[in-house]
C-alpha cells in the first residue's frame, strides 16, 4: 500500500511550495509543486530522413541506464514503495513515473496517477530533438526500441485520463498523435479506438474522411468497430438540422447501406448490442437463425475478441431511441435479404472463416491497455499466463536493444506474487464482478495456410496492414 504522506515526503506528491515555471510545453503544463527539473539523461536523436519522413529515437545516457537497471530491480521486488524510493533520487525517470501511476490508479488515487503521467510526459518532451514535431504527422518513432515505448504509453495513459474526465475532443487529438508516430504498424492498435473517440467528440466528418482515405489500403471495414461506427457517424450526421436537405438525405442513405453491410459481415454483434442497451428484440429477429445464438458462438476467437472490445467500449453510443429505430429498420432489411438468398450472405460467411485466424500481438497489447473486462476475459491463455508489466506490456518479439541489462544476481522466486498489472489482468480475466458477463470462447487456433488481408501480419503481427502494393497515407487532420 502506498501512503500519500510517504510519497509527499519524497517530493512526489504536491506540497505547498512556490516555484515558477515560466515556459509551458505542448503536452503538459509544468506545475509549481513538481520537483525542480534537471536533465535526467534522456535525449532524442534523428536516425534518418527520407521520403518526407523523419525517424527519431529516444536515448538513455549511462546515468539514465543505471537508473533504468535499478527500476527493473524495483519492479522485480514487487514492492511499489521501492519505486517511490528510486524517484526520490531520480524524480523524472519516465518508467518509474508510469509504473507508480498504475499502482496509484489501482488504489483509486486518480489525482496522483494523473500527476505522475503528466510529469513523465514533461520529462520526455524536454528531451525532444529540435526537429521533432508533434503536429507535422511526418515524425516516426519505432516501437521496437524500448526507449520509444515509454512515450507511446505515456500518451496513451494521458489520453485515457482525458476521456474519463469528459474531454473526448482532446483525447481524440492524443489518439491521432499516437497513430501518427507509426501509422503502418500501429503498435498500440489505435485503429480500434479512434472511431470511438471521434464519435464521442462528434467529429463525424473526420471519422468518415479517415475511413474513405484509408479503406483502400488498410481494410478498415474488416474491423467490427469501423464497420459499425462509420454508418453510425453518417446517421448522426444526418440528424444535424443545420445541413442542407440533400446532404442529410445522402448521409442517411449511406448510413443504411453501410450498417446493412456490417450486419451481414458481423451478425454476432446485434444480439449482444441489444442486450447491452437493454433492448428486447422482437420475435421475428430473436427467432431468426441468422442473428440467433449460433451467430455469436460460431465466430472465430479472434473475431469474438474484437467484438467484445467494441461492444464493451462503445455500446452506449447506440442507446438513443432514434438510433435504435434506424437500426431496427435496417435489421429487417437484412433479414429480407437473407431470406431471399442474397449471395452476399454466403460470401460474408466465407470471409469470416478465412479472416480472423489469429489476433496479432498489437491487438492483445491494446486489449491489455484498454482494461475492458469483456475483452480481457477473451484473451487467450498464452497472454493471461504471462507477466504483463505496466511500463512495457507485451513487448515486440523483434525488439531492437541499444543496451542490455547486466546479469542480475540469482534470486529466490517469491511465492504467490506477480507484478501489479499482471494481477489486475488476471482479476479482470477471471471475473472481477461483471467481467464474466460476456466472454470469448476457447483458445486461439493456429494461423491457417491462408492469411487474408485483415489477418496479414507484419514484424509484430500487426493488423490490419496494407494490401500488397498499397501505401499507407497520412491520416486526415
């Protein structure tokens, strides 16, 4: 247990002390209550520039490397107060701040958790290379480098705090920033989240434009969240009275076309969605084989995980009566097409069997970070049985190390202990109150011989990736 009084004594929790920070930064506003900033040994260098893009990497000097080794030893001790002690001498060590932030959050001290993440962001921003830009969309950070991952995770945690505080528009900008740092590989799988934040921020035009510009080379319609969020964006756009009548009619028509395609491709979404929204389907829908229990049960495990993630995160966006009436209208049209023997029904079924053979590592990483109980419950055993550390969840298998940790002295393993975030993931996986309400089924099968576009894997199993010959463009701003 971390006591706030102890943390305050070490200079980690704000005390009434007057300091002046005349210069603000882009990501955070330094606070007068923070320890005085001195360079912790963190820097950034430019690796290469080509084709209009610049690749950067954070670097640790020898002193920072020694602090990093001490941090890893503190994590292995499984005692959060050891990280508190480390931060006494290194108050701007990024991984220590992020790990302690998680510990505070699990103890429901949200204020301290946010403060620590902001301090980590400030530490990294002070290390930026003069040419590194947060807004250009052309600066890249390779997630395979451990030194870069801390920046991704700090941005993600800050984005999550902003959304929970009712600032979805700012959270969306953070999401765009994370996606811009490595859009082709998308190591935190922000494509599973950007649609949700765009809808919450009422940035319907941005979501539609992103879908239109990226669909050709990123196959976004093969992700359940995009398949349902884009038609919802069109429908909500059609409800805006200030638009011309012709635009409203066109948006409504496009919304209906796309949601019918989504229902055909992902029939297992409908009944759980209605259950989440406390809506009882009429007898014709509930008894029809297309949307019946088999639609959900027959989904491949990787697809079930994507559906659980989408519904656990975004179901409340469908609760409005007007939205439900529009959905019901299109469900009936889909059933008419099914009963009429529309060939699209069989084609979609075949695609579901070929795609979604296995969820790649970046999706598992996203699920762990999301902490959405329904999705965590569907994680395969090979993920839930390993230690998942808050400062580096599910690291890439092809990590690029710039330095290695000296051999540690052999230690006797402590029984019945796992790192803090591992315990949290295990708790979510095994129930945790409402966790078991909707679970994924079974373990993942091995990847089949055919890997369709949506299941195509890169160096870390990223998904989705460009089709052969496609080039991922910059995201709409």
